[in-house]
């Protein structure tokens, strides 16, 4: 009898502990809890952390995150107002502010992410379709672009480097998307905190054409630099040749002047030396004629002279030396 009572007491104790453990639960600091009974929410959401109690076996604990959550969309291709297809990658931050409404409409985070995909994707398409590409990628109005000093003069005639004026800019477009999307997600108990463009790029089909156009523009600048460089090189070579010809002509003129002065001086010296007497004059005439013979006559030369020629007069009466 005593054993039976002991076993019953142990069963009651263990049963009470099991029931107590089944009815107790803890709420973490980063979560909030919805208590459901047979699948339907009962009572108010539990938002304070600590040890809580529920009806065992009947009620169920449904934890809901109350931290700031992230949404990272997949890149999507969409047209702009100026008919340019771009790939837009967007991200957002959100949190659950009405857990009961969130639980009733969405149940879990996977459904919330799917609904955010639909709403944010739709609002992004609408906003991109209403604005030109420059409005989506630019942020600052009236910004003066930085230009390389070497490219500034070369790009003036090609109309490169000029910024197209904008009216809104990327930040206002993001605010438009945020305003429209925040209103639509609020019905799910979600507060949209922020939304930003992560990456904007040309569509893959038109990207090669854009790159080709950029390459063509840079090639125009390079060709202009090349033509200007060739023109400057030709100008430098022309100046060098002109200066060289000028130096050579001046040097030649100076040489001829020096030579003329030297010849005049030599002539003066010769004249003063050989004009001492008639004999010296005849000797000078003889030596100059003999010097002329050596420069005019060789073994292959045949001279035809008149008898009164100055060259012939010293040859008169000369006889050839017999060969030994």
C-alpha cells in the first residue's frame, strides 16, 4: 500500500513538473511572441523579455523577430523614361512593429520577404520608368566636373565632360520609392526604415555598345592629341632646320669673308715681295706658271696653245731630256 502511494506521489510530482515546464516559456530581448490557441492568436503580443507562462498543451508560442531586418533584392532589368534598359539592384531595411497584424497577414519572415520583393520591385519599376537615367544615377545639382588639365583643351571641341543638368537626383528618386512602398507594407505590420540603390548598370545587351562609344570618345581625344603632337613635332623640326640653315649660311659667309681677307693679305704680301725689281717680277711670273703646269698637265693631257700664249712662252726653246 505504501509503495502504491509512493509511486502515485512520484507520478504526480513528475506530472506537475512536466505541466509546469510545458506552460513556461522565455522571451528573448530580440524577439516578441504571439500566443496562439488552436492556431488563432489569443491575448496581446508579448514584447517584454523574461519568463512567461501559457496554457500547456493548448497554446503555442510563435516567436517574431523585432530587430532591424534586411531585404536584398535581385538585380532586375527595367526601362527608364528615355528608353534605356538598365539593371537595378536595390536593398532595404525593415522591422516588425505590429506583430499581431504581421502574424495574421504573413505568418513568417519568408512570406514577408516575398511580399517585399513584389512591392519594392513594383515601386522601383514605376519610379525608374518616370525618370531619365541621369536623374537616377546623379545626386548633386549644378556640380562642376573635375577635368584633367591636359584633357580640358582637347575635349572642348568634342563636347565631352559636360554634365547634363538634373532636377531631382538619385536621393529624391529613392525617397519616392520609399514613400510609396512604406505605405503599402504598413498594412502587414511592417515599418520600412530605409531603401537604397545598391548598383545601377546598363542592361547586358546594350553594355558592349556603351563601352564601344566610350572607347570611341577616348580614341577621338587620343587622335587629337596625336595630331597636335605631330603638328608640334613638325613645327620643332622646321624651326630646327631653319636655325641650322641660318647657322650654316652665317658660318659660310664668315668663312668666305675670312678667306677673302686672307687672300687679299696674301696677295698684298706677294706683291710687296715680288715687286722689288723687274727680275723678281719675272721670277714670280715664272714660278706661278710652273705651278699652273703641275695642276693642269699630267701624262694624259694634251694642250693646244697658241704661240703667243702666256703658258707657251716658257716652253719655247725647251728640249726634251733624252731617256737614259
